[in-house]
C-alpha cells in the first residue's frame, strides 16, 4: 500500500485526513512540525507527502526544498488555507505535484493522492529488461527478435537527450518502454511525469500541460502550474499524442523548438528544460494526410522511433509472458499456482489478443483468482478467450464441407467489432495454410517448405510467430497437428 506523510499543525485536519485515508486502506503517518516531519521523511521515505505551508517551527516552503534535496522523486502535494498564496505557486514551479486549498474536498484530495501515488511508483520502481534474475522492477519480458530490437533501441537512445516517439497498439507496453528510457537516462535523478492525452478532455489538456492564469476561462479560480513547468529537468511522457487538438500540437511544437511556452490566458514566457517521450497507437502519417496531425510536429517528434510489436507478432514469447504474470500475480494474490494445463495454454496460444500484453495480464489475473487448486485450467480462463477459441475451431473457420470459411470468419470478427480485420484474416489464413500443408506432408518441415515455396528457416519463423515452436514449446507440440518433427 502507498505510504502517505501528512504535515499540518492543525490536529483536526490530520484527524480528517487519517479517517479518509485509512478508510481507503492506505498507510498514513502524520507530523505537526518541521522537525518531526523531517525525521519521518528520512526514516520512512513515504510515497506521497501532503504538506501545509504554515507550520509552527519553520516555513513549509523551506521544508519543501529540504525534502526535494533528500529525494526529488517523492511527489509533494501542497495544502494551503490561502488560495492566492504565492509561496504555493512557487512550490509548484519548483516541482510540487499539486496544491489544494482548505477546506479541501475529500473526493478531490483522494483523486490527487491516488494520481500522485501512481506517479511516485513510476519514478521509484525501475522498468528494466528481463535478465532472468529476481528483481522488484517492472520488467520488459520477451526474447523474440522483434523485442531484441526494442531493447537495442532503448540502449541506443536512453543516454541521448533527444525526443523519442514510441509506436504500438494499445496495451503493447509503450509506457514501460518510456520508463525504461527514463531509468537508463542521464535524467533518471529528475522527475518523470506521464499524461494520457486521450484521457483528458480537449478543453483541459492544454491547461494540464502548460498551466493557466487565474480567470483565463470559466472555472479557473486560481493560477495553475502545468506539467511542462513541474517537470523541469525531468522527463515528460505524452501517451496517445495522436489525439491532441491542432492548437495543443502547435504549442507542443513551440516547446520542442524553443523550449518555452505561455500559460493559458497569460503572456509571460516560461522557459523549460524537459525531455519529451511521446507515444501513440495511431498511424500519424495517415493522420497527416487527413489533416489531423501537423507534419512539422511529427518530424520534430521523430528524432528517434521505437516500434513495439503487438502480442500476435511475438507469440513465441507467450509461454515466457504467461510464466512472468503467473509468478507475479500468484504472489500478489497470495495463491500458489504451479502450472498452466496444456489445454489452457493451447487456448491462450490460439487467441488473437486484441488488447495485447495488458489483456494477457488481465486474463492471467482472472485465471489466478478463479483457480481453486495449483493448476490453471481451461475453465479458469475468461469467457471471451474460451468463446473466441471455440469459434476459431468451429464455425468461424469451417465450412459445412470442411476447411477454412472466410465469410464466417469475417462475420464473426464483425460481431466482435474488430478494428484490425485485415491483419487478423491474413494471420488466420496463413496459419491454416501452414498447418494444412504440414499435415499433408506428414509434418516434414523440408517437404512443407518446398511445397510452400519458402525456405525451411522462413517456415520455422512463420510457425513461431503463430506460437508453433517445433522444438521449444512442448505444451503446443501436444496437439496432433503440431507434432512436427524437426527434421
């Protein structure tokens, strides 16, 4: 559970916070003066600090600066009883996560604390490439050639202070790659802030990024410092940047070119030094052609590009990913799970994973919760996977005469509202073709490759991309049509 340290010289305020946060199951500690607060901060190193600016024995602003020197990665939420407090604004400019005014709204306070705790974890828990050694870090898992290229790209660009554009479908791990770049960079000592551009309403995104002046729009009852100002000397990750409005795109371009901007409703030029990492699941070149994205911003973002393969293109990594999530989630949920039964593993391999790694993690978590013993069974898997695979094996792929039925497959994917039908169809047809030829050639790889008109190496690679690894995946090899000898 995240650990919170609340600093205030008003006992009633601390009592109210304690009631609120303990009810949420959060670890909560308090201090009523600067001396006790410093001791608690140094010994406990909280995940989030909530701090009043007026204390009996010291200035809250001085205490803030002291905490920043001890550990700049701990988000500090400033709480003040004075809505126009210039000191609070100065603290925001120096990197405070947010400032709230008394009396605070409990729901707003909870929202801000939850957001700060998440950001604290992103900064403090490293994202690393899986080396096979035990670690508490968040891991990039995968050994296929496509993921090896991702690792190489991270290594090349992390130490270079350039803008990075990460391309990949939703759930493929873009944020984890961005965090790995941050943790291996020369800015790892500074802040890391992440913004999902698609999750914030258009009218608020510009204010979130650049801040605003009091009275600049309806509801702007106080001055706000934006993420570009808060993240000075750090790394800012803008996820789903393809969803930005043209106006916000223009301001982002200015920041990248001139390292300066103006707050919404203001005319003061603010200087900033932030490394930008951007990500999107959209085709930006197509968006440029359609007039939805600025070409000059695209080229400025595109100093260095990393493409993350979707899970369906790296199915040879599936057993490794399943093992990784199984071990982690079993520990989190305090359950002993030893293995995934072959039929359940087969179903995972047959599924198309439109939600990528995020969907796989969710599916394994569901299965761990459902499991009553130490083995993950077919019935423990989510219904969407069991239903999809059942359809895959019967009506969607088979005509009454037998064989692949394209019309049924397309109809089934339409019912499931697919947004990647071309690629899904190509993959299903390819897999059906490869397995059919292997069956006709009595599982002889050399003969099958000759009939297909491709090399034996290419055939092996294509089979592996479909989760059919001839000599390294005994779970999948249990299926009759995949008991191909590695002649």
